[in-house]
C-alpha cells in the first residue's frame, strides 16, 4: 500500500485555510499514487485550540470540515485529527480523535487515550480519554492507529497505568501509525526518536509518524516526521521546520525501498535559530501583521532579535529605534548603526533625555533630597517603552521584546519598559546561548557587529554600569538557572553539586521573587524543555524557595 505523510502548518481556528491546505495535500497525494494520506493531530482546527473547544460552534465547524474533507476521499483514504463529540453524558464532552475517511465518508473514529496535563499540555481540561481500542482495517491492511502521547508511556517512569498499544497489538496489526502535535524544544528531538524507536522494538511493528509544523503563539512545532522499521531503525525523516508531503510503500510487514539511515540531529543552536525564525514568521503571518519594531541599544540581545526579525520578515519590514540616554556610550550608538547598515532595516534615533528630564522634574518635589537609584533607572527604561509603543500605535508595527531568559529568570528588567512587547523572541534563550546565536548568525559574514558580541553587557542606566554589578557572571548564572528551572533541582542539590551556597540562595530568591514580573510579560517563544509561561506555573506569593 502506498501511504503519504502530510507534514503541514495549520492555523488555529482558521477552518477555511486549514481545509484548503488539507484538500490540496489530498490532491497531491493522489497524484503521487497514494492510497492513504495521513495528517497530524487536531489538524482540522489546529493545535492547541484551548478554550475554543468550549464553543459549540467551533466543534460544529470542525465537523463540517471533516464532512467536506471526507467527500474528497473517494479514490483515496485519509487519517486526520479533529475533536469529536462524546455521546455519553458521563465524562468530558469531547474526544481528541483521529478520523479515518474513505469512500466519501467517515468510516471510523479513533480516540486518544493518554491525555497529557504536564508542562505546556492541558488536554484533560477538554477531552475524555478513550477506553476502548480497535485497529483500522483498510484494503486488508490492519493499522494500529494512535495519537501522539499514546506512544509515550514507554519509559522508566510511566505517567499512565496502561498503554493503548498493549491492547491494539492483540489484534495482530501490521503497521503502527501515530499522528502528533509534538512541540519543539532543542532537546526534544532526541527523546522523540528514542520513544518511537522503542515502540517499534517493543511491539515488533514498523511505524509511520507524522508531526505538524509551524508556530502557534509561543509553541513551535518542528515537523521532523519519521518512518521506522519493526526493529526501531529509522528509514526516513521529513525535514524540520518545513512543510512536506512524502510517500512510502508498505509491502507486507516492511516499508519497501528504504534502508536504515543514521539519525543525525541538528546542532542545538541551529535548531534554536530555525525555531525562532519560524516562531517570528508565523506569529506575524497568522496574526495578520507584517511589520515589526524594536528598541536597538547596541547590545547583544537587541542585535540578535533585530537580525532574526530581519531574516524572518525581511529587513524592509523591521524598524529599529535607537534611544540613547546621557549614559549611553558613543560605541553603543555606533554598534547599533552598524547593525542596521548590515541588515538594511529601517531605523530612527530618538534621544530620551528630554523625556527623562521632564519626568524627573515632575517628581522632584516628591523625591527631594533622595539619591539617584533604581527609580531613575527605570524612568529611562519606561521612557524607551513609551517611545517604541508610540511607533507601534502610530504605524501598526508589532513590538518585539528583546529580554533574554537569564534576565527574565532573575527579574533583571523593567516592567512596562524593556519588558514590554507583543512577543518575546529570546525570552527562552539564556544569555550564554544568545552569544552562541550571534556567532551562528555571523557564520558566513559579519551581520552582528563584533563589538556587540565582545563588549561587557550593560543596561546603561547609570554611569559605568555592568550586568556583573548586579548578577553573577552569566557562565555561572546560566548553569545554575538551567539546573534550577529546567532540571527542577533544589537548593540543597545545587549546593551539593558545587554551586556556592550564598549565590544559590540569592539566585533562587531572585527567580521566585520575579514571578510577578513574568506574569505580566509577553508570550515567550518556547525553544527549551522548560520555558517561562504556560509550561511553568508558579504561585506569585508562595513562600517555598523564596
């Protein structure tokens, strides 16, 4: 049997666009000679639809799309993800389902059993888990059809008490097909390959796996759909971060014409780069925006964000605003100008001293006799936030936030100042990774000025300020933050591993005390296993670890 995998980029709630894309892929699969085409989890409505699922009209539109897609499946069958209604009054009102379409109608509906509720997932909020399982029979081929998480209960610490495949394998299927919406992180690809490969070895079956691609606000989906043989050897892989349709010939118990190929993961920094570009592009495309604005300081963070935006959107669609203060150095201004010249993006220079002086004059009666401190520093940052938001309002630009993960973690930023924006581009990229990213962007030629990379980082809000005045060196800080945030290690564990006790307690207190800031920041493009935002839910007023 000839089976095509359709790795596509969907748009949540955009039924017409999703349906058109699916119908086009079905037509392409027909031209390739495919007898079955497979689409991703919740492809019809996009993943994750979240509380859209609570609207009856939304589900009606899903069902209408399924009927129209089924009508096109007259000389080809399709497997496609969409929500379905639960006819039983008990339990949740919906299932997360895979529809098998053939002969112009829905022939079978398979429901997802294992509903993740960890990290960025919240599926049990909406869906009822499947409790009955049966294979799909098509032209004499018996398919064990599962949905994403259904295959992930195979490691040493299973989250669920049972696995759908343990039941489906009793029907003697010949092939596993798994449809997924598996979010990207730069470490997840290795886990994904191992889990899928382990399933093939455990059940002695080959597998076709299709993942969606594209970004949905902060979540990025990297595609990378796979084909494995029954021994868990990878036979083929669709590209990362791109749409693709590819056909495979399943003959008996093997996928013919393919030999095992080595799995060669992309380097982490290349994955992060590709993921951020896709995240920026889809945020703008799917929101109907075209032009971005950001504050450009001459430092490494804003330089990297500006370069990424120019690559994702086109330099002509990016406006950089230079906002020097009395504490800005001449080389910072020049570094920023060198960058915009290298990129060819638009720029404006708007000095902030006049606005800052006006605020200081207004506050002088209340602040009389008090020394310069963080209040005056933050006035500068908020003046800059006001200016870039003025550009956003006047011209319809979307403001890009340029804070990195290290700063977000310890609260080293000003609410309603440098922490404002519509999307945080590098909020899940540690400072040390930002340097790696800058060097990767410069891999072929100097895009980001060398001086922006080598100079000591500074907010330039007071004379001779350095980030190191307030924070540990980023090499040490980022290692500590990774162990605390991503690995969830306690202060005792961190101290036992060799981190200095006073620093550990100080940094953890900073992280937990800054939760109220992160609660008010823009959505962050997720590239790590544990990003700030929807995947890390901490109480603001909690005492533990503070």
